[in-house]
């Protein structure tokens, strides 16, 4: 017995040591994973620091370059003209973006309004149908109740001999009428529940626009972009603005003070003329012309093939139309690709 007890203690002790060893290896493995994760995070943060340092160095370099240009009498006016032209591009982008957003919002509201009108009409028809059934049900119920009351009165006023002969049959009729009334009341209750359910129906959510509506919006956006292009086409301002947006300051030399002042005057004149332009009819007419020529790669595409809408329509006050060629969509003038409906 003593040897068995000793053997049992040895086995128990060995089992406990094995469990401790397993726990030790498990903890060691978890520590390795945590260490690897921390090391990866460290490397990631170091990379981000390098990126931020590089970005900061590039910004400082650009600032230094700009300061040197502003200190140079031959370049200071070029810098002013450059940023005024770049601001024109941003102004056109903002105008196009606001126009597109407003157009989409109005179209979605109109489409949702039509959906709600249709839903309300169907809901009204259902409500009217149920109300009609309830009215008919109540009329039938009233007739049954009147008939039941008359039969009960007839039974109560029968004398003994007649009651003996016809009383049982009349009692069965009364029971049948009571059963019919109960069924009719149950049917009315169900109809009232249907009425309440229809009244509590939630209206449909905004389902967005279909392809036809998106295409119509895009034609108007293209029309507005063409108008912006035409507003600043004179004296090549739009191309100068596009160039300023694509290049860095100091990469373009517009000339001396006189040449730069001339650019600023042309900008001010063109902006004033653009603000005074009435657009609604012109935009709609141009959008129709664009839509007639637009081609699409697939039936469910909302954005046309750029080459098919590369014609600019100049519409004067008398309605006369002149055509010019400029692929605004293909060259992504005014950031058009971001604002088109897709």
C-alpha cells in the first residue's frame, strides 16, 4: 500500500509539472506574437514618420521656392497671375460641383415625390376599398340584428299552441341568426385590423435615380461645363488656367508686369460677364443637343463616351447655334469626372 501511494504521488507531481510546462510554452508563444505585433507597429510608425518628414520637406522646399520668386522683381507678377489663374480653375470646379449637387438633389426629390404620389394613390385605393367593405359589412350586420330582434319578438308573442307547433323551428332560426351576427362581427373586426395596418404602412424610401434620369443630369452637367468653358475661352484664359492647375509656380513665365496685369484685367472682365449671363434656357437647349449625339458603351452606363460629346454648342441670344470642338469630358475639365452621376 505504501508503494502504491508513493507511485500515485509521483504520477500526480509529474502531471502537474507537465501542465506547468505547457502553460509556460503557451505564454512564451503569446509573448512572441505580442512582440511581433509591437515590432510591426514600430516599423509602420517609423514609415509614417519618414513620409511626414518627406512631405514636410517638400512643403518647406515649395515655400522657399515661392519666397525666392516673390523676392525676384521679374517673377513677382508672374506669381500673382499664376495663382489668380489657378483660382479660376478652382472657382469653375466649385461652381460645377454645386450645380451638379443641386441638380441631383432636385432630381431625386422629384423622383421620390412621384414615387410617394403613386404610393399614396395605391394606399388610398386600398383604404377606400376596405372602408367600402366595412360599410357593407355594417349594413349587413344591422339587417341581421334587426331580423334577430324581430324573430325574438315573434317568439315571445306566440301563444301556447302556436309556440308548441312552431317554437322549435323559430328558435333554430334565432340561433342561426345569432351565429351569423357573430361571424359578421368577426369579419368586421378583421377589416378594421386591415384598415389600421394600411394606415400604419411606412412610405417607400428614396430609391435613387434610374439610368435615364442620371443621363439627363449628366447632359445638363456637360452643358454647364461647356458654358464655363465658353465664359473664359476668350483670350485663351481657360487654357492658361488649366496649365496653371497642372504645373507648379515658377514653371510658367507670362512676361513682365504689363503682360501679367493684362491677364488679371481679362480675368476680371470675363468673371463679370459670366456672372451676368442668363443660363437656364441655353443650358437646357444645349443639354438636348448633347443628348442627341451622346453614345454609351453599355445600356446601363450613365456617362457617355467622351468622344461623342466633344462638340461644344455656342448658342447666341437669337438662338443661333455654332459648333466648336473641345473634349471637355475626355480631358476632365473642371474635375468633371468626379461630379457626373454614375
